[in-house]
């Protein structure tokens, strides 16, 4: 088996500004829409940033962080303390900060500024209404929406432990993309084997994500 290729695209701040989509005056005063599938920029220091995708946005309903507005994404996208901007609305500045990052199951938590973020359930054709912790099995068709490749779908080959392996097309920057069956979140995108968009793709299950969130005090997380 070839070495697993981690999905992370490092871009300069100048290049990132070309990716952003301008907003009109009437829109400038509003909150930034953010949900599973939204592109984010993670400031790395100096003039560099990385581009990743949000898995889901919501609030824990129990635990020490109850009621906080948070986003989940892939762990390799950032480290605690790093600042987060919306890729599309980067002119509006920082919208959150990495609060937690883990390499063992490759997930991260971003604490969002609720005064700047409008959480949404639907992004680019993918809607998240609930969390499904059941492992997807063959031949279930999984879909995702990512900041690089948009919405793509593919058969799930297998689920092993905390991970699934599917035939979805993913490329650098799609890390953290929500993996759904219908409107149910079943996992996130973390990486691909062999060739980008040829795959196969692999990612962390919702069960593992929710278990970790519960342990960290983000209990009974609910998508907004």
C-alpha cells in the first residue's frame, strides 16, 4: 500500500485573496454563512494559510462547553490558537479560533464567534439535519461537499473501526468535508490513497467524532 496522502493545500495570503468572492455593500454588514461544506482559511503565520472544509456547525447541548457555537473539521487543518477566516467572506476577518486538534482520529474543533457567524444546514447541495453514528456499509452511496471539488458521490467500500473507505472524488482542500447519506452526517473526509479524485477516499466516522466531542465537554452535539 502506498503512503497515505494527507489532504492539505497551503496557499499564500495573496493567492487566497484570489479565491475569495467579493461581497456587495448590502451584504457586508451581515453575518458570515457557515455550515458543513463551507471553505475556510487557517492562518499559519507570516503570509501563509491552509484551505480546508468545515464538517458541520452546531452547539453542544451538555458538558462544559454547552451552548457554544462550534465547527468541526479535520485535525490536520490547524492547531489550537490558530485563527480561522471564511474563504468566501475573508474580507470580514476572523470568525473563529482552533480550540482543539487531534492527530489520532484527525478531528479538530473551532470555537466560532457567534456575533459574526450565521450557521446554515445546506451548502452547495448537501444538507445536514442530524448525526448518524451507524457505520456505512457496502454498497451505500456516500456524498460530500468540499471547497475544492464541490459535491461528489461514490460507493462506500467498507467501514473499519473508526473509518470508512469510499470511492468519492476528493482533492487537497476537501479535508474536513461532511460525508452524508441523504441528510444524515455519517463522517468526514480526511485523506485519499494513491491519486487525488481517483482514490479511494477515507475519513473518520461520526461515531468517533461524537465520542471525542463528548469526552471534551462538547456533549450531545447538535447541528444548527
